[in-house]
């Protein structure tokens, strides 16, 4: 693997870890939507603190067909 791929994987794993810890903290305190809100809040705080949270390319592919409109439009058009 190249250095860039390893860095991307490490950054993605860091983001998953931060989100997982955030979800667990919110779940521990019995908050509603704990795993969703905890991950969002903790990843948001990490980004504000200067950490580089990233998503996987699978979540947001960089294919040209996604640049022509909303992702939902492409999905709906593909199902017709």
C-alpha cells in the first residue's frame, strides 16, 4: 500500500473511533439517539479541535455521475 492509502485508512479509523466513543458516552448517559448524536457531536468537536475527521470513499464516491445533481436523483433515476 502507498503512504497516502495508509494515511487515509488511519484517518478513517480515527474518525470511527471518535464516533464510537461519542456514541458510547451518550449511550452511557441514556441520551436519545445516542449512537447518532454522540458520533456527530464528538466528530464535530474533533474537527473544531483541528483533527482531520474523514469519511470513506464508499460513503461519497467521486464518480462523475454524482457531480451532475443530487445523489438522490441519480439513485432514483437508476431504479426506474
